[in-house]
């Protein structure tokens, strides 16, 4: 598998010069062709009207002069209509040529060395497979609209639906366990042509089924979490490359200082004024080499199985199924509103501090029984009512006996309270 991938990485891709049929099928510039054809049609009709006119002699009485009107099919203002259409089509042709020239100038134009560097940056960029979920609903609203009829204004109520977006969530594919590698081809041969048009496309693939299943599971989990939050949800997904500017088209010139004559702006506008913009565009595409370069990222070459988490359960948990029939236990769980006493804080106390020990165990003259019948976690822990302070060893012995669950007072004192709870602020 690794050898096959290395062979894929060493493949090369060269730019090729397309044929005339390929150029016409790829981009026929049909707008310019249609407008130019209509303009030429109007010119042809005007020329035909002018050339087809023939003089006719009408013989009148001798006292009147002979009138020689011209017989032409373009009578009654037809020529003026053709002139109007000719002007409109000519202006539209120039406007469409201006739009095409602006789009062409906005393309990224680089020399060959800068083009190779740009390709290397795209290959080294990290991919990001993203998902987006947009939750929204429609709200019915109304507005007042003023209309005019027969010069009179009247107001009507218009009801329309407005989309309200409530939540936008985004996530991306976590491929740390899968790994990623660039398997794009090596682009060569740009310096062999005076001008080369490069089209970039981003794509990705998976080396094994495990990485593909990981992608599909994360994707399904994301859309499942964002499903049902509103009336409608719009799902979007895509891929982009991090820390690099991606542009779909690029023009690479072998000699930027000496570009071909058919790529200059003056030649283009001279051809557009005489309605030869379409032939010049076809010739420009024919003389320009073309390559469709795919930036491909492969996931799953370094796939690692997730390490199982070993959980050591020192305190065996009571199964839910074994206690479901206990009515008393269910009643205690329902009415439980107390926290389990924590002895970890007491273990972290500084027992040599004289200000802490008297606060832990103090003498109580009239001990009240503080037993909670609504908690199953409360236990009868003996609390001595002896002296106001205890030694450190005795306190640790008391805590250990409490943790072991014996519940007996280690000092042999009979008068003990029921509950011991201490909290360190």
C-alpha cells in the first residue's frame, strides 16, 4: 500500500495545448457570438435595403414634371427600426466584451516560478473538512403596501413569509487518528508554452474503510445533534485549505515582459470595435495551454485504533436492574436532597495547626440527634463529646475508622452524636 502511494506521489502532470474543437466545447463564448451575429444581421439588412432600391419612372401630363420615386422593400420607416436594433446590439456587444476583459484581468497572473511556488503551498497546506448546520424557521408577517390605480393611491396589506435563522453550528473532521498526506501530482512543463491557464480543484479520498467510517460517523453525529432544533435545518459541507489563499484560475506566463500580441488590451479592443472579438477570443484560447490540476488529500495512511480506556472500579457499583423492585430504596433516592460527606478535605488539613483542630471536634453539652431519614447515605458515625481538641494521631484513626465503615467510636466514649460532618472553607 505504501509503495503504491509513493508511486502516485511521483506522477507528473503536464499542460497541453487544446485543439480547436476542444476550445469550442469548453468555452464557446456564445454570448459574444450571438450578439455579433445579430449586429451583422442588422448591417446586412440595411445594406440589402440600400442596394435593392430601383428607380421607377411615372409619366404624367406634359404640364407636370416626371416624378421618379425609389422602389425599395424598406419603406415606411423600416430602415430606422433596423438602425435602432443595430445600435442596441452594437452597444451590448461592447458591454459584453468589457465584462469579459474585466474578468480576465482579475485572474491571478504570475510567472512560471511563482506559479510553481503557489502549487507547492497548496500541496503543503493542511486540509479542513467542515460541516455547517443552519437551523431556521419561517415567520408570517404583514406589511402595508401603497399602490396607484388611475392616479389614485390606495393601501393594501401584503402577507409574506420571512426566514428567521435561530442557530448556526459548525464543526470539522478530526483526523488525528487517521493521518493525512498530500497525493497530488507534480505539475511540470509550464515553461514550454508562452501562456498557460491552470485550473485548481480541491478533493480528498480515503485509504481504507476505517478512516472513511470515522469521517462518516463524525459527520452523522454532527448533523444528528443539530437536527430538530428548529422547523428546518440547512446542511452545508465542504473543504478548504488552511493558511493559504485558494483561487480557482491562474495564468502562468513564461516571459511576463514579452507577452504575445493577442493577449494585449489594445489588440482586444481593436477587434471588439470592428466586431471581431469572438474570433480573437477563440484564437487566444487555442494558443493558450491548459491544465486542470487536482489538489488531493489522502486520509487514513496512518490510521491508529483508539486506545481503550481502562477504568478501575474499586467500588463495585450496584446494578440498576437489581434494585428496581425495592420500593424503599426508590423512595430514598427520590427524596434524597443531601450531599455525601467528603473526608478528602479533612485528610488535606494541617493537623499541627492549633486553630484547625478545635474547630474540627468541639465539645457539645447537649448533642442533638441529626439523623436524616430521607438519605440512605447518612450513617451513624460516633462523635465524641470529650475534650475540645484531639491529638493528630487520634483524628487520623477516627477518619480511617469512618472510611472503613465500622461506625464505632475509637475512644470508648458512650455519649456520641449521630452524624459527623466537617467542611473546610
